[in-house]
C-alpha cells in the first residue's frame, strides 16, 4: 500500500504540475493574444489613417482637375475672343485702306475737274455725289 500511496502522490503532483504549467502557458498565451489584438488594432488604425489620407489626396486631385478644366475652357473662350479681335482689326484696316483710296480718288477727281473748267462738265457737287456712291457700292461689296 505504501507503493499505491506513493503512486497516488506522484500522480497528484504530476497533475498539479500540469495544472501549474497550464496556468503559466495560459498566462503567456493570453498576453500574446492581447499583443496580437493590440497589434491588430494598431494596424487597423494605420489603415484607416492612410485611407483617409488617400481620400484627401484624391479629393485635392479632383479639385485641381476641375480647376484645370475651368481654366482650359476660359482659355478657349479668350482665344476665340482674340481671334475675333484679330479678324475685326484686319477688317478695320481694310476699311481704312478703302476709305483712304476713296478720298484720294475724290481729291483726284475734284482737282482734275477744277483744272478743266469746261461748261459741259458736271458740277463739283455732281462729282462728289458720284464718288460717294462709288464708295457706298464698294462698302456694300465688302
């Protein structure tokens, strides 16, 4: 019997040792699980932070794209206005050239008429009237 008691004591000691080792391993596993949980939370926080940063950058890029599109549209409008101004300037210059030529023709006709002084020729008023009519016809043709 004393062999049986020793065996029971050894079995109880072994069981106690297993329980103690189990508790120690449980504490280490629980602390490891807490660290894993903290690491997981940290990773999720960092992921959320960088997602927000990426969204903010995307929003800035979208705003810049809208500004560029607006500036492009404005630039196209200003280019069209500039082209219209260039065409108007060229038309104005042509009109000035025609007016200059008409005035030169008027003076030429006026002075050539005054040198002739023939009674059969038309009066100065008639020559002026014809010159103005020619000028008006040229303007209508343009």
